[in-house]
């Protein structure tokens, strides 16, 4: 598949592009702080993707410009910054339309990358297993398909024929056919992966199941490592985990549970990614209880919780029982745990995956939860039932 088709950095380009300008947009004064935090997050995303953010700008503007999104005046300013600083990429914290992207690229004379593209690049870099690679490729193709038209219109202008299809349109049709064929093939392959996962899930149906969910970098994998004494990959970058991993954790006398760690969420996570990762996200829906892991040291912890809850609604997992696990308490460094956040989430514990602090409380809660959950034996009969609800 021709990678140039996707307005996404290829691996070769990535090694060349080092310096970037990051542009955020604030259209509502009341949301200025949120947009600032979002721009900071974009910076972390850019670094994770291998870019070097040299300049960050949060542009204030009442409404979106139809031609240039941020307006031609601002785009002209960015062009000057790009030229003066030898910048090689401009990353937007929003999603201009394909036409706006093309206009901006022409005016600024620099590679333009949208937030979604940046996230797709990171997922592509992070995907290690065949399953993850297929899911990321599907997300990339689904993102590219509606954008193809604008990649080939220049060919029509070069050699347009009235009443006949220009070379751009012919190329477009060929590419669309190729991409659609590849999408069907990936969906078929993912279908068999889904079936395989269903068999695994069926074998686990009588076991206690916990799923770790949360914002990316909250410490889900670290927590599972601490609880199960394992060594899952963790990193202080975004989207360290893409593939689900399951470990058994002993909770107390006679009670064990299978804990599944999976991909982390992000605010404004691209829908194509959620759709493509459905097979992976199914693991979450299969759990008896969700542990919503939150980085308590993050200044926007409450917004992150909301972002995660939005994804849980989207994947239809919001009805499951949830226990909030406020992690990284060691980073608060003597500062009080944010009481307002904790009081908003009645069922919670405060832990440190790093030091192990609070993990006993977490296990005790789950021990009680599973002891009180209706138990069903292999023949489907309920053999232990309590009205206790956590
Ligand atoms: N100080 C401190 N750091 C932690 C703690 N838990 C995790 N970290 C660090 O936070 C970073 C992210 O941890 P991960 O376990 O990879 O986070 P994750 O939620 O699995 O992230 P994704 O897989 O990207 O969704 C790593 O650098 C960890 O070492 C903690 O309790 N205290
Ligand atoms: Mg992880």
C-alpha cells in the first residue's frame, strides 16, 4: 500500500522531521484553560511521535475560518515563524477539513499534521503485534478514504478534460478501490481474531474478571505489575500499551481474579481508532468490574476522568460497576489529595503503583466485591448469592 496516500508521516519522513510548531485554537474564552492543557498534551503527543516541538501557540478566534480554519492572517504569521526557525512540520490540535489542510499547506509551505494524524502515527509506531498492526492500519485507511479526493485534484488542474475524467479522478478511483479492498481484507482478518478472543473469553466465563481502564499514562500497566508481580511494558510516554494483557492476581483467602490491562484513552480519541480497536476493547466489556485508574498528580484529573467515561459510553461499557483507583499518590509530595475529586467518586481508593501504598485496600475491596457477587457454576446454577452491592 502506497504510504504517500495517507497524509501521515512515513517512517522515512519521520527521521527527517525534527522541529515542529504546535498550534492550539481557543474559540470560547471560558474554555481557555482546557485548551491550554490540550496544547500541552499535544506537545507530549508530538514528542512521543518523534517530533521536537520548538514553538507552541494558542490562537484565540471567535469562529472557524472556512478556507484556512485559523484564518489567513494567522496562517501567514505561522509561515514567517516556520521560515525563520527552519521548522519542518506544523501540528494542529484540531481537525481541519481536507480542503483547509491543503490551503494551509500551500500558504505555510510546510508539512501540516492534524491531531488525529499525530495519534495515528503514534499508534503505528507502538503497534508490535499483528493484531495491533492490523487495527491501526484499519484506522488509518478509514481516516484516509474520505480525504483522498483532495490529494489528487491537482492532477486534474494540470491536465483537465471537459466531459472526461481527468487523471486525478482516475487515480482517485484506483486508490479508492485499492483501499476499500484492503479494508475488507483487514476486517475479515480481524473477524477471525475476534472469534479467537471469544473462545478465550468463553474459557474464562466462570472466573472473576477485572479490567483496568483509564487515561493513557495513568499507570494501569504499572499497577498490574505491582499487583501481579509481573513485568508488563510501561513508559512515561503516551500509549505504551496497545494489546490487552491478562494476569492473575490473588486478592485474599480463596479469591483470585483475572486482571486485563488494555489500551489507554485520551480526550478526543479519534473515532476511527475506537472503531478499529473494537476487538481489543471487547475485553473491557467482559469484566465483572472496571478499575478506573486515574493519575491523581495530573492537574486536569477530573477532565481526564470525563474523557475516559465518554469512551466507556461509546464502547457500551458504562453500565459495568466501576471502582476509581487514584494512582501516583507518591507524587503529591505531602500535598493533600484533592479532596474535591475524591468526594465526587464515592467508591475509590488512593494508591501508588510505584511504592505499593494503598494496594492492600484495593485488593480488600475487590475481595469483598467478588465474595458477594452471584457465583454461577459450570452448569449455570447460582450457588452463592448475597445482596451486597459495591
Ligand atoms: N511516581 C509514580 N509513577 C508512576 C506510578 N505509576 C506509574 N507511574 C509511571 O507513569 C508512567 C506511565 O505508566 P504506565 O503503567 O505505562 O501507564 P499506562 O496507564 O499503562 O499507560 P498507557 O499504556 O500508555 O495507557 C511510567 O513512567 C510509570 O513508571 C506511581 O504510582 N508513581
Ligand atoms: Mg499501559
